[in-house]
């Protein structure tokens, strides 16, 4: 077997008419795990867990259109909705020949991943949710102004939104609302890289279109919850207790909808893998092994 098989490879593939950059590692004959990132980052956020997971799985982490090193066509040339991002990622999956996989979702990766899961539930071997929302319980008071804007996207309602699409807003995605003892654990190069990528010409318009479409994700909450209840995917929930964007109440909402679920809460924030990648990688590997061997489902709540 090749000695570099478990090292992260960095490649680009054509899918849905776009160049999709992705990181991958491991043996393609082993169970696959698809890692979908959120805003404002890219597959870079998974850099610390790809190789540990590759010891037992085939790990694939793409940059979604408009993020990282993937194509970022203008808003006139590409429909920046979560449904259309899912179309592109579906084409990416097919280009790689992935038939079934574990699905890791976080932040903006959640609406994309849930489109994939509800279209083809048979593809999903298991679900790993890390600070990814699918219930009203996760939307705290800070979502009041966005929800008004989603319902009526007027200039007046847009003016009431916080100004977050700048360097300080990107930095706050990592350390906003955290106590100082946790802030010092986050490496600053992460938000500097995100900012450099987000400041490409036209990217502010791209990101605002996606943000605006988050209202469609909220509208799909009942359909997503029905998918969780009816198809009952084995689920691992990983959560940063100090997440400034999604309330920790979201965890119990997942617990209500699912029978086979394992939950871990960490002293961290929204970007959990920046501080707890070793623990998370271990939990993910253990979860995948238990699902593959049938142990996890055998332990479902009665």
C-alpha cells in the first residue's frame, strides 16, 4: 500500500461547471466521510482531523463555491442558494464516485448537507453535526433581526442587520463571546486566511446572497426534522458550549428527534475544531466504527 495514502492530498476537480478544490486522504475502498464546512471558512477548518480519520476512513473535504480555493463565479453567473450549492456538491460527489458516506455538517454546511440527506437518505451512513442548526431552539435573540430581514428583505430591514462581513466579523466567528482563557487557544492565521479569501472581488455579494437564503433553511426545519424522525440516521453531535451563533438548546432538540444519538459538549466556541480537534477526531472515528459494526444502532433508546 502507498506510504502517502494517509497523507492529505490537495486537488481540484471539475463539477457542475466549476473548479472544486478539495482535501482528501485515506483508502477510497474504506467507508467515506464527507466534511462540509461553514461560513466564513473552507476545508482548511478540517486540516487537523483529516489524517487521523484517514487511518480508518476515506476522508473528503471540499471547498464550496465562493469559498476557499474553489471557483467563485459572480452572482449573475451562479445561483448562490443552499439548494444550488447542494447541486454542485452532489455533482462533486458523483465525479469522485462516492456512493454512500458519513456526513459531517456545520454552520452553512448544515443546509447544504440536509439537502443532500433529504434527497437521498440511502446515501447517508451516519450524521455528524457540529454546531449546525435545524431547529428553532438553536436560534437565539440575535436572530430576531435576521428573521425579520428574511421575511421582508427591504433596505430598511437590511440596515438593521449587524455589520459582520469584514475582518472583525470574521474574527468574531472564531472568538466572539468567548472568555479570555479560551480566546488564547485560537490561532489567528485561520481568520486571516478566511478574510483574504472572502475579500476576493464580488465575494461580499456572494456571501450576502447566501446569508439571505438562510431564511429558506429555516423554512425547511419541519422537513429536516421529519427526515431525522422518519429515517433515524445514527447521529453524533459535537458542540462548542460558548457558540455565539447557535444556542446550546439546539442539542436537546436533536435529542428529541433522534433515537440513535451521542452528544459531546466542549469548552469552546463556534469553531470547535480549532481547539478540540483531537477529541473530536477520536469521537468521530469511534462513532463510525460503532455504526459500521452495528453496535451504535443496537444501543438505540427504547
